[in-house]
């Protein structure tokens, strides 16, 4: 009786508890208001069942489609697709959003970097490992990747010869397994060569086991102990496989440690072992602060993590990419055409393309890869974080309480129609050309975000880019038909294949559910085909030459066409300790030099700011920071379509060349840009409406034809016509070897206009080459010799003067911007125009000569800068710097004082109230004002350099404090005014930039102004009664000026890579200042900064936001499509069309 009562009591009590628990969880729990499955609100077993179904992320996506941006998928778990969750949780969250217990299930005996939940330990481990996974380190491992791609190529060739059906999904898995084995364990699994699947580690099974046990955190550790004892053959095999991988990792670590010790790899003075792989790099890695190396057990844990984390994600991503390309043959064809056009053929000595080549030449393929990451991300487990802020957090307008596990599932977020639109299921690479979509690219989480971002991102992307580009170059792929259907999707008919996601399965990592069966064909041509093609091309060339009325010069050489960058892409490697390409020197007056100084000063002064702000944190050394290469440097910065230099294919080289069209372009040029280039005279060229341009230039020289074409290119550019690029390419063809060896007035004129066009279409480095040729041709003509101007033909002499002045002005502009010596000696800049009276000249000519006078002032400034950096005055004192500044300011004031009334300077205040036509009426005043303020910045630059190098952080009184403050105050005012003027143009009359060929100058020097303002801001943080900046503006006001200049730069950069990188880096610098000294200036919310690499520890932040920007600003851009392939078309006659 008593036992019955006991059981009854227990039953009633249990039922009561269960009912109370259900009522609480469903109606009283803080998360009760969020919708979701009934069982999910009661127990984590619902989530376990979802993982076991292999459809967890897709079911969760469906729940979000049903319930909205919040879904409760566990008793204390919330999933969200709110856009603002990304920066709050993953980019800025840090220690307030640590990883949850879910991650305890991952890893071997101890946590690896992925499973570590302790933020401090994770930060230390990431510092140990960051260099091993950096871009420069991965580049050293490319040979290992090439060897395995070679094996895969050989295998595919055999399939192509036999006609067998091949499973690409399996081949990619085998390839990735072997690669990770080489890099992580120092030995290949040889799965590709043997085809033995028993050699494949149980990666998928391990991921599933970890996801299932991690989804039930209350039982995770018990399950780890109990499951191996369950009498299940499948479970036993799984745990035995994991143990085998762990044992293999331990064995390889011991062997490699012994090899490194034998090679004396632990001795700092000894040479490192020859083999370049991840394991060796990790063994040799030191903590930047303590100098300690990873222990053997830590090395074993990370080696185990490599094989688990690296294989499935990379192979699955590549499989899904090829699935999308197979589903959209037109997209695949576009990728193939781009590879064929942009990259050279592969050969025995070069089995695969280098990742630098792919990143620098294949923009469409990169968009396909990015769209693949969005449409079918493989890292699909909910990225759970625990809310530790006592007050909770607000996301998507909803309050999430303390202690909640909040997560974003990549698949659900990437298919949120509110964020990505109704076509979110459509694989559309061109969506990334849309500015709104491109801006959201920073929220893609295919590799995670923030300080927890996948450390192997660079390696994974390198694999994907190399593998895809190489295979598409070598092979053609077609779906294999099985029983009348496509093997890749189990024979299902797809009426709208681009709008339907593939069938996938997920174990926390997603992959195609079915094999990807294809047939392979080799694309390599036979010798007979190649010989026939050569004969065809020879016949076409003969036909083209025969159809011309006179012989053309030899075809332009093509070998160096890829060395010219349309957006200074190559200049982006200037600060690498070992630049990947030789891009030349950037001297002390260049933005590169200013930026480098700014980054260095910020790093040096941060400890002082930390102490003054109450931070007691030891910062990493500069040398260690330089190794902290972050993946953010490779973020995509897509240029605007309108101003992107395009590489037209053969079908795009032909345009309407009627007299009516050409006359309209010529007239437009002389109405818009022409007045800014008064060295080109329409009448002297014989251009008027009564003559046919086509007939007039039918039998003239190539130099004159080139001049006509570049005139049309300039006009088409100002009209935003795509024909500008074709006219530009024609110009290059006409300026072949023979004309460039000679000299003529038309040649120099054409080269001057060509340089201007290149600068204003983001080809400034290429323009340096043509400028040098223009200088050579000018000297060859004798334009520098006074005797040339003794002719009686006054008009001709006047044009010669203007042409020579144009060369001098251009030489000065290059010298200032690139920091390089002038090509023209000061002896020859004493212009013959000194005797010219300005009284009866048109305003445009007066402007031009006044700009020439200003160039003289600039020449003296540059001479002083060069002397200080390269001459006998390298140890110039501040007294000498200030004295030289006063002399230069005096010369500039004299120039300004002697300006004619029609050229009087303008102010931003009056420009702000002008209507757009007023900008055209005052164009020359505006242009001279811009050049004036650029000159003032150049004059003040040495003072800023001296302050940055010697005074920041020195709290001692200086005898020249007052003079320095005046100089910096003048620089502050100048930079703000220049920014305001350019901002007014951008807002009220944006066409002004192209109509006056001034875009490049404004874009470049807006960034210069931003750099000056930031240096002043940094200096103002140290102002005190004894500091050099006594009575300078408040940091809040200076900071507003910095933000304003960055906004102006963003509004006019037209996708310029250097401008985007520079702006992004200065935003990061501002963030650093706000972090270490928040009381100095206002909050950073207004700078639009959402960096995906923000970390939770201060030392990580410094590494990524100070030293890293210097690398980021100058790293290879990954902006594919910016290289100037100006000469990559077949023949100078464009297939027989006469060049006019």
C-alpha cells in the first residue's frame, strides 16, 4: 500500500512538474513571445532530431519564412535573420557574445581554435596561428596545391579519353583530403591516386556526431563518454575512425617536431626547414608577446582540427559552385571566355594558375564564387552566441534578455527575402554589380565574421579559385544523362533551374545530397588545330593590311600589357616587405608615404593613449603586428560600372564612325575638356564642320589619327559613353613602335591627352609610362629650346609654348602624386611664355598660364622635400622646416596676389549657394582654387611629418610651439576647405569632374586631405599646456572634419580601389582612437564603419585595426578586372576596319 502511494505520489508530482514546466516554457519564459515549434520550446532534443534529419538549416529557413526574423529553436535558443544582428553579435560583440556550450562537442581531447570558448585563450591561439594562414604564407604553399591539381587533371584526362561518367563531388573530396593531409600532416592520404575511400578520414561522420551531441549541451560530456560503449557497429566505427585521425595527427606532430629540431628550426638564427606547410609554420610560430611556442598537445589538437574543418567545407563549396555552373551553361560559358581571354594557356611547367593571377584577372569568376557563397553556403550550423550583457541586447527591434543563446544560421540569413529580395533563390552573379547588394556583401558569413572568422579562409579561397579556373580552362563539363535525366539532380526536370536550390544535406556543414555526375571533354587544342588557326590568323592579317589605303606600323607589343593597372592595383603592394610585383617607388610626397607614416605613428603612440585613458594593456610589438595578416584585406571592393575600365572583346571593337557622330564628339570635346587643354587647337588640326573627318584623316599620320581618337575618347568619357574605351584602345594601337620612336607636335598632344584619360579612368600608373614618352618626344622636338620660338608664325609658336607648358604641368603633377623625381630639369622649366601678355587671351589660356606659374612654386616645394629626404639636409631641424615653409607660403601668396580678377579664388561658402550653371561659368576659378589648396597641403606636409615623427606623445614645451600651431591650424583650415569645395562639386554639379578632366586630381587629393586631417586629429589627442598643439581645434571638431573628408571620398571615388582601401583604413584608425580614448571625441557611429574583423580583446583589435590596415591598404586588391589589358586585341586594323 505504501509502495503504491509512493508511485502515485511520484507520478502526480512528475506530471505536475511537467505541466508547470510546459506552462512556464510556453507562456512565462522570457522567450515565450518568440514563435517556433512546440517541442523546440521544451527540449533540446528537437534540435538533435533536426541534425539527425540532415535538413536542419533548410527546415530552419522554412520556419523563418513562416514566422519571420525570429524563431525559437530551443528552450533558451533564438535564431534570427535580422540584418543588424550580424554587426552586433559577430563584428562588435566580443566578450559580450561568447560561444555557447554547443562548441564543446567539437575538437579532440582538448579544444582547438574552433571549439575554444575562452576568449583570452582564443586570442592567444589566433595570434600563434595567424601568420601560418596569412596570404603570404599560403602563397608559399601553392606548389603543394599545384602538385595535387596536376594529379586531378591527369585523372580527368583519363575520364575524358574513356568517356566515363565521373562524380565531381567525389573527386573534389579526394583532392581536398589530399591537400589538407599535405598541409596539416605533412603527408598526402594519396586518395586521388589510389581511389581507396578507406583512406578518407570520417570527416562527415565526425561533424554529424559533434553537431548532434553539441545540440544537447546538458548531455554533451556524458554522451562523449557513453556513446563509445553503445553496442552499435556504426558508432564504434565512427569513434574508431576519429581515434585513428587523432593518432595520425599525434604521430605526424611528433615526427615533424623531431625533423624541425634536427634542422635546428627552434634556433632563431638558423634557417627554417625547407618544407612549407601549416604544421611546420605552427611548430615555428611564437606568441608575439611571450615568445612561447605551441605545446605538442596543442599542435595535435590543431592538426586534428585542420582535417575536420578544412576538407568538407572546401570540397562542398567547389561542388556546389560547379553545380550552379552546370545548371546555368551561359554563366559557365562566360567564365570560360573570361579565363581564355584574360589568362595565358597552362603548360607542363605550369599545371595551375596562381591565385594572384586569378584574383587579378577574373572579376566574373569571383562574382560567381561570391554568389555561390551566398546562395548555397556550406557552413550552415547555427552560430550560437550567449548574451552576457546584463541589460540584454536589442536586435531587429526586439529585446533579447541576458543569458539567451542567439544565433544566425547562414542559410536562413542568406535567403532572407527582406535582405536579398524576391530572387534570393536565384544564382545571379551580376547581383553584386548593384550597389545595395554589394554593400551587403560585408554581412555574408560563409566563413563566419569577426574575431571568430575562419582562420583558414585564405587557404580555402585559394583552393577554390585555383581549382575552378584551372579546370574550366582545361576541360568542358556536361551533365551525364542517366535514364533520360540529369544525374546531378536525380533526373528532375527544372523549368527554372536558376531559381531552385539544389538538393542538399547538412551535418552542420552542407553539401550536395546526391553525386554530381558529369562527362568531361578536354578543351586543349591539338597541334593540327593550332596550326590551322595560325594559318587562319595570318590570312586575316594579310586581308586587313591589304584593305588599308596605306601600310600601318607594326603591331603593338603585348607582352607587358598586364603590367599596367587601371586603378593603381599594382601600387597596392607598395608596402609589402616583399612586394609580389615590382611596382616602383613612391616617394615622400605621395599618399603612400603619408599613409605609411600615419599607420606607424598610430601604432607608436597607442600605448601612451592607453595609459592616459586608463587602459593597462600591453600592446604587441610592431614587428609582430606586421605578421598579423587578416583576411579582411581581401574583401571585395567592386568599382562602379560606369567608370570601370573594360576590356572589350572582338565584338565590341566596332562602333559607328560616321562623320555626324565624330563631329559631335569633336565639338563636345572643344566645348567641355578642350578649354582645359588649350594646347590642342581645333583650327590648326583642320577640324571643322565643313570637312569630313573620315576623309581628312584617311591619309594622315598615325600620330594625328591617335590624337583624333583620344579627343573622341575624352569626349565620350565626359558623356559617359562606352565608346570612350574603344577610342582609347584605338589610340594605343595607333601609337605603335614607329610613332613613339619619332616625334611630332600631334604625338606630344596625343600623349598628353592620353595621360589625362588614363588618370581619369583609373590608370594612373599606366599614364606614367606615356608621360615619360611625351617628355622624350618634347625634348626630341626641341620644345625646351628658346630658339624654337623664334618663328614668325605667332600662332604656331603659341601652340608650341602651350604644349611644352602642358608637359611641364603634367610632370609636376606626377612628381607630387607619386613622390618621384621630375623628368624635366628646372633649367628647362623657364618657360618662353614669360614674355606673353595675358591681357588679350581667353580665360582658359589665362588659367593655363597661371597654373604654369603655380607649377613653379610647386617645383621649389618639391625640391626642398627631395633635399630633405635624399640630399644633404636629411637631418633638417624644425626651425629650418618652418623657415622654408614661410618662404614657400610667401611665394604662393605672391602668386595669388597677382591673379587676374577673372581668376580670383572661390570659397566653399559661395559655391554652396551656386546653381549648377554657375559652376561652369566659374570653372577656371574653381580649378585654380583646388590646385592652390593642394599646394598649401604640400607646403605644410613637412611640418606634419616632423610632428608625427618627433613630437607626438612628448609632453615637453617646445620653443616653436606657436609657429607649429599656426602651420597646423593653416593645414587644418586648408584640408577642410578643399574637402568642402570638392564636396560641393560632387553634390551640385558632378559632371564638373569629367567636363574639366579633374576627377583623378580631386579623388587623389581628397584622400590626401583626409590623411592630413587624421594626423592633426591624432596630434590633437596629445594637446596640453606643454604640447605643440596648444590652442588647436578641439578633437571633436577635427574628427568631424576627418569624417566629412571620408564621406566626400566615398561620394567621388567611382570604385577606385586605392580610395576605398584608404577610406576603409582611416575608418579603422578612427575606431582605434575611439576605443583607447573615447573621451577625446564623439562616438564612431557616424563613420559607417562595420569591420568584420573586430575582436574582443584589445591586442587583437590593434593587430587588425592598425598594423593590418597598412597591409590591407597595399595588399593585392582581389579586384579582378582592373588590370589594364590595353593591347590584348588581335590586330591594329580591328579585323579589317580602317582606323581613322
